[in-house]
């Protein structure tokens, strides 16, 4: 029987100024997919990410991946190497372009793309006369991928990297912000992310022409003419000025949100790490995770499910780790390079409630249930 209020896995957490910036859009009648909030949100992101990046605010992270692939010239029949242990939005846009994903399993240090398997896949595909066109690497749950190794492989074989930082705004690798490490980076401001615009995303690049081209494609690819003239296919992918107002307010509290999510993770770790059978993903030297979601590994599937269902019974949302893409029916026919790591994580892993708006009482309620169940 449910006795207390619902605890969500990761719910939106507004600061104090979001509504005022949305109100500005109404007051000035900039209720459009362009306008001052969009420019100021992009500027706030550029200042935060640093490394001289240019940011294009878009309607979703998925749209950003789609445009990134298009900017890199991915087209029908191409192969794109994609991390298998991720959310399906990392891979779906590859299919939008008629290209084929080739899935790469994870390593155990960060749970992200295995450099070893990545290189093997490049060599294999190239030997068959089909050199991959791009790499989609993901900082899953906020933990940066092994960027030195993955970047070196991209350079060695001259294959550009799309850095899927949808879950990793606020994470850093060797002091550099995630989304500035790849040839192109993408961010998501979906409702469950560390900051949200209810729905939204961004493309991040050090190359101003990338931003300009992305904005052009995202606004229906209108040629420079007084009438409507189109030479290429465009999209309706620009972020609205109303939602960018929420984004401006959220940027002001981003650092607090990172601290709160890391504190959740510390709480779980402190109280559960000593229990035999429960393990956490450690933060390797030089890696800084925003701990978007706090994850634990249990000894087996049965224990994982016992805990998940006990939490659910008390109206507490938790979720198994991502089901790898190479196990998904929709990608059944696609090539994959696997080592068992992501399948094992999927079987034993559980994401615990991780919102920055959780209070101590919530965390204690979750903890008590886990301890009782295990
Ligand atoms: C790893 C990853 N990539 C891409 C996306 C897509 O972002 P959006 O929901 O903004 O389209 C998400 C989240 O939803 C994600 O978790």
C-alpha cells in the first residue's frame, strides 16, 4: 500500500528566474522559434562549456544528433559506429538518414564505448571496403567516456566523433567540459535531464560554420531570397524563444544541480557500498561525472527486480540500466561488436531516484526499502 508521495526517477527542478524569462518572451511577443531568449541561452551555454564553442539551440537532443550526422555528410548506405549501451535516440537518427549503425559494446571502467572494440570494428569494416563515416560516443549517466583513447582512434583513422553529451552537461574530462571534446557535441534539455527546457537540445561545435549550417537546416533551409526558395531539404528543429527562457533560468542553477546530484550519489554510496553484492561505478582519476543518475549493480537479475518492485510498491520510481541497442528488436539486423559488458550491466543494474529536488527524507525512505529488501 502506498503511504507517502511518489518519488520520481528524475524530475524537473526549476530555479527562481525561469518564469520571469518566459514572461519576457510574452511581454515582447517573441513567442517564436527565434528571439532574445534563444540568443541568451546559447550564450550562457557557450560561456559555460568554454573551449570557444558555438551553440545552436534546437528542439531536442535527437534533432541535434540528426543535424550532426548530416553536417558530417552521413548519407544513405553509410556505416556509423555507435555505442550500444545507450538510449535509442543515439542511434535512431542514423536510420533517419538511411545509414546503418554498427554497435560497439562498453568497457568496464566508465561503461562507455570500448576503445578496443571500436578499433576492431573500424579495421573489420574498412577491410570489407566500407570505412565508417562517423562515431557516436556517449557519456552515459554523466560519466565521461575514455576520451583520450576514443579521440586518438578517431584521429588515427580520420573518422569524426559525435559526442553524445545528452546526459552529461556539467561533467568534465581532464578539466574540459563534456560536449567540447568531440568534433561535434550534442546536449539534451529533455524533462528528465540535469536541466530542462521541458523539451530541447543543442548542437555544440568549435566551428562557427557548423552552427550556421545547423541553424539554416533547422529553420527549413531557406535560401537567401525574398520569396521561399529551397535548394536542400530542411527541418523544423529550432528551439522556441519561450522554452529558451526556461533554459536561461536553468543555466543559473546548473552548478547547484550538479552538486545536488553528486550529493545523492554520495548518500547512496555511503550507505550501501559496504553491503556485500552492491557495487557502484567509481569515478576514475581525471573524470568528473555530474552523476545524472545514480546507478547500482546487484549480484543478479532476481535481486535487481526484487528491489525495483519493492520500490515500485511504495511508489518510488527506479529503472533498469539501458537495454543495449544490439539487443533491441529494431536493430536486430545491424552489425555489432560485443564483449558481454553491457548485457551484464543491463541484467544487474538499477538507476535509483536521482533528482536534484530530492530531500533527505526521500533518500532515507529509498534507502530503508533497499536495506529491508536486500
Ligand atoms: C544518451 C542520450 N542521447 C540522446 C538523447 C535524446 O535527447 P532528446 O530527448 O532531447 O531528444 C537522450 C535523452 O533523451 C539520451 O539520454
